[in-house]
């Protein structure tokens, strides 16, 4: 299990101190839906393909190592291809911030907040899911949490 700690109480950037490859960091660019993942000293860029697209790639030195697509903007789910695996990262239910990581409909892992009122989270995955894939999945999940928080804040100002 990986523990995901926000950098500060209001931050969407997370540090993962217990990754086996060494401490990891999942970060977001402030104004865009792009960011970076650092794992064991290796740097990866998360790049969005067009401002309105639902397509992101995880890249190292310009080479794509993982691909994520949001097939439907109305649903909190992503199709993820990485390390020869085809995964689905999707909300466990409409009423929770927890996500499941599925392969052919079978659960391989989960990403869940520690409790409803925190950004602290946990990733639990089967050993065949590489840590980098787990961290990219976390990045996608936090993207949806961040969007939800922004939408809620905007709604409360009307």
C-alpha cells in the first residue's frame, strides 16, 4: 500500500514516501491539467493533448510511457494503457471519491481518501501493477478531485 500525503493542507500535489523505488512526488501545474511525476529520481511529464481533449500521456524524455483517455466527459473514468496493460480507472460509486483500478472488469487495485474530509489518500494494488502506473492513476484521480473541488467552489459563489 502507498500512502499519499498532500504537500500542504490546500495543495493538490502529493508526496508518496513509501514507494519502493524511492520517495515519489505527484504534481500539478497550477493553471493547466498537466503536471509531473517523480519516482526514484526519474522525472515524468504529464501532458494533456489539447485544452478540451480528454487525452493525457505520461512521458519521459519526450517518449510516451503511458496513455490515458477519458472516453466520456460525464463519467469519472479513464482508460489507461501502460506497460502492456489495459486498465480502467473509475469511480467506485457515484457518491464516493474512491476509485477502482480494473483489468477486464476484475479489480486490481483501489485509490481511496483516508476519510471524507481529507486529501490524504492510499493506493492499494496487486503486485503486477507497476508503481509508476499506480502513480499515474493517482494523478488522474486527483485531477477529478481537483475539478470537483473547483466546481463546488464556483457553485457556492452563485
